[in-house]
């Protein structure tokens, strides 16, 4: 039995292939529709068959890092890929305590072998307690403050920024962490509207008052090889050198990133709104694989053809307003009429997670980890680039 089919059979997943059609032929036809050359198709199939790499081994002298608002460890996954050792991660959301606890448990499961301690307290609580157990002068300190009140959907509904006292106290706690620990490098990631907030100004003022050289900009992570359009504020600051962001690269379409998984995804049916989106596309375009969202009310087009990066992946795609699992959150339509339900595994790839990361079985928890996370593939590029600049500054 073919390896892909064997995995599907073992997991009880239906594979919608014609009897005479192998998974490789299924993929080949899809890539041909994308205009790929024979050489590109062969290289892609070989890559899909490549053995899954294991977790990175960190050297004994690896730089150490502290992470605030850690979530499930997206930034940490990028760190270890760049040979950086996360030693302390702070994760607790008092607004969603049960979800936060489940996410913290997933973090522990994935990074316990690196000896990373997960502190289930808010950053404010950690600051008030005096940072007990935290290393002084770590190589890296990262923060991705809670972004809910700065997101596009929330600000549109509220008619502008709706910064709360909790947002401000979180920023003050981040500033206090910087002042107390004095990391060599500080990094921050958030939604782009965070740039205009008082919270960001608090953190920025703390960095500048301590002599950090700060560089920040809004980037589209699709420009760094992520198969997803994801615009975020990224800040890098150092006491030693003015840091830059990594060089950009060619954008990747979502289809080529996950095509090898499509035969193993469960069958699905389009909703009426998805059918409308499909009709809208094929009325003016040649048929091509489409990734069509099932949920959400954003103004952006509800579909993306396979040669483009996917739309921004959000936590709300995976849970309803009560926080319960959505069994289906997006569908893939193929020109032969096949419709597949996008899997968590595929969503994780679109978010840049490495294959070794273990997700919990609950869709809401796994989807929250994906939607909340800094894409690990971007994080690994960022930290590897920073490491290179720091090494060059000592030459």
C-alpha cells in the first residue's frame, strides 16, 4: 500500500481517489493545473515523501530566551529551529483560563525536553512577584501581548482602538521585565494596530530610556515564505547593534504547501455562501484550486486560488462564540469537483509550524494555538538573522 494511503487507512480517513489513480498522480494533476513544470512536480513529490525531521538538538552553549504571552509555543518553535534555548515561558489568560491552561499544557508537552519552565501566571503577576526564577540578562526576551482589543475585527466594531486598563498594565509589566532582566535582545510581535496604541508607546519608551537600539516595521509574513498573508508589527531591539529584519523571499501559494495532504483530508460539501464565492471566481477566471473559508464576516474575499498565500488564519476560524470546536473551518475546492475539509495539520503548515510539533486533539485548542502563534517559520528566520548580526558585530 502507498505510504500516503497507508497513513490514511490507519487513521480512518477517506481518500477520494479514482481506483486507477495514485496519490502521486492526484498531486501531479493538481500541480499541472498550477502550471508547474515536470521537474518541479518530481521535486515536490520527492519532498512530500521525505522522512519527517525530528526536534532540533540544542548545543550546550545555546543562547537562552524568556518568552512572555507564550501561548502554545510558536515563537519557541522558531527559536529552537534557530538554535536558541527557551528557558522560561509565561502563559496565562484570566479571561479564558481553561483554554489558557490547555494551551500551557501543550507548550509543556512540546518543550519539556528543553527544560523550558511554563509559568501559568499573567505577566503582571510575574512582575509583581519580582521575577522569581528568571535568568538575569538573558540573550533574548520576547513578548506578543494579547491583541484582541487591537485586532481589525474588534476595532472596526468599536469604531477605533479600545485599549483597556488591562492592556496598559500588561504593557507596563513588559516594560518592567525589560528593566529588570536587561536582555541583550528584545523582540515583539503584534497586530499592526498595536503600533498606534499607548501600550506600544509604553514599551518603546522603556527600551529607548535604557539605551536599546530599536527597529520596527509592519511586515507581511508571506514575503518571508509563509504560505499565508499575515501582516504584523515586528520590533527588534538590541543593546549592542542596530538590528535589521531578515531578507524577503518569493511568496508561496497555499496549494503547493499542503497539496500532499489533500488526498487524506475528509470529504466536504460547500455551504451556499461558499458556492457563491466559487461562482464569483470561475465567472472570470480559469478553474484553479480554491481555499474557501466557512466562517467569519471579514470584508476580504472569502476564497484564495492556490497560487496565492492563504488569508490570515485566526483563532475564530476554529471555535464558535462559545469557544466550542468547529468541526469544519475551511474547504478546498478542486477543478474536478472534489471538495475537501481543511485539516488541522494543513492549517499548521500554513501557519509555518514544524512537523515535529504535537497538537492536542481538540480542534478549539489546536486551532487557538495556531491562530494565536507567531509563525515558527518566520520566527526561525528572524532569530537566525539576529544571531548572524550579533556574531558579525564581534568580528
